C-alpha cells in the first residue's frame, strides 16, 4: 500500500511539472519555468523514495533524496526571488 502512495505522489509531481512547463512554453512567463523545474526535482525525489523503500531496501538513499529536494527548493526560491515582474 505504501508503494502505491509513493508512486501516486511521484506521478502527481511529474504531472504538475509537465503542466507548468507546457504552460511556460505557451506564455513565456519565467516563474512557470522555475516552478516546472522545481516540480521535476520533486518528482525525482519521489522516484528516489520509491526506489529507496521498495527496490534498494539494503541501501539508504536518504542523503540523495534530501539533496535532490534541496536543489528543487532552491530552484523554486530562485524563481520566486529573481523572476518577479
């Protein structure tokens, strides 16, 4: 059951990233670009979570997950600070 929830979270984040980046392609609004990249990072973090909990049970991937999440949040923060109009 936990694997299903982890997978649904990864799919949701990937869908959000796809919609944000597609909207950026249509409008050119830069905050959508940075938000889309951030959600790609969060989707990657969720995929690593699925791999950590279900596939690689003997290896701890927590530091990698935290690093990917930190980079994703830094991308969002950069977009919010520097891309204001």
